[in-house]
């Protein structure tokens, strides 16, 4: 870590912007690509003012064509650049699925080439975005060999993991939850630093462990704050690929009871993979069933009351924890 000044209080969004700016200043190979990221500054204003500092050759407004954005980034990466692509909403990364899964993810295996691209994915619901702007596509790509995936929950980790992603020689998907952009603030080191692609313990405890990532870490912390006197550990995965198996199994060994919290649709989600890992390698440490709290397998509703009924809530998590503690 290179620290140039005291930590600054930033929002999650500002920390992402700061990471991009730091890396673009430090390495002229880093360039940005995406829809409306230049003159307009991005749909969420993450890159506001970047085109004035770095120019249109490094802050590239693209057509509305996700496959073209990712395909162009792959080509730029294999000739030595480090592109950072912004999908305006993570839902539409599906339009670039072939370029990510069959090209970027397999390039090293097929040809021995590094593909250092970072794909920023504004994910998640909670703001009445409806079925096309609220999805959590992590599971789509966890099944694709050759891709890495991170999902920070704090401002400090958002900056450090984005820098780590940009510097990684592999394709990295950076899941940034939209509902955290301006709701979460924290002290962020002013220098350049990389956050390791490992899990972190967000709260210590030994009666029960809640495993979560992204925005659900905050739901877990709120739900387990003063939970009938129980000592509840909260494990923030931070990275979904590679999954920090050691940290997960250590938490199972310590707590013996586990709730897995995941905003994505339940079937084959990241939480399902964590549950499978625990069943295969941590079963003897369990003192109760592995409990999952997630979103039903339906599209996310536009209606605010319907959306809130679908997404995991503090009350649902608290109820799941209480039932498991009483098991």
C-alpha cells in the first residue's frame, strides 16, 4: 500500500471513482469503455469529469452494444492495454456473454494469453428498477472457468478490490451494488492499495455465522445486531471467484450453525455453491441445517411493495437466525 495522505471519508461510489482515477494516473495502459461514460460521466456519475482529465482516447463512449464493448476490450487487452468496461446495468452483460465466457475466459487456456480486462457490473435491486435493471448475475459467470469475480460491501474494499481487479492478469467481474452507491460511507485510504481477494470477518461471533456479500453484508449486520444476546459472526465473502473456502470452513468450524444470505434468485446462486461446499467439506462441524435466505425464482417487480416482499429483508434474516439458534 502506498499512502499519500490521511484516509478520507467517501461514499461507495466515490471510492470506485477514486480507484479508477488512481489507476489511470498511475498507468497509461488503463482505459475506460462504456455507454455514456465520457461526456455524460456515466449513468451513476462514477466517471464524471474523467474525459476532461484523461481525454476521449482513454474515456471512450461506446455504442449501445455490450458484446462490442467486451469484444473490443478483449482485443485491447491481448495487445497490452488494461481496459475497464462499464455495463450500465449488470443485467445487460448477458448481451456480451459469448465474449466473456467463450473468448475472455478461455483465451489463456487456448492460447496462453493474458486478458487483463475488468468489467464493472452495477448490480442488485432495492430502488424499483424492475426486471431489467435489478438482477444479480453472479451465478451466470461463477460457472464459467477463467473468470474472476469480486463483490465488495464497503467503500474501502470497493477501492482496493477495483485496483486489484485492474492489476490482475485475468478477466475480473466487479460487482458493485447500486443500492450501496450513496448509502454506504467509510474511511478510505488516500493512496494506492490492493485489497486481497479473500473473505473478511465483518463481525466476530461464535454462536452462529451469517455468510453474505455485497449489500447483503449490511442486511446481515443489521439483522444480527443485538440478536437476543447471541454472538453472531458475519463473514463478508468479498470474492466469489475464487471462493475463500478456508474462511468459510473456519467459520463453520467455529460457529457450527450457518445462515447464507444472498440477494440473487435462489436456484444455483452463489449461496447455493457455499452451501454445497459446507455440505461436502464442513458437514461434521454442523450442529443444524444450513439455512439459506435469498430471492425467489421470479423476476424482480417494479412495484416497490412487491420488490421489498421479494428481496431478503432484515426481518427475514433475523427470523432465520432465531429459528436456527433454537434448533
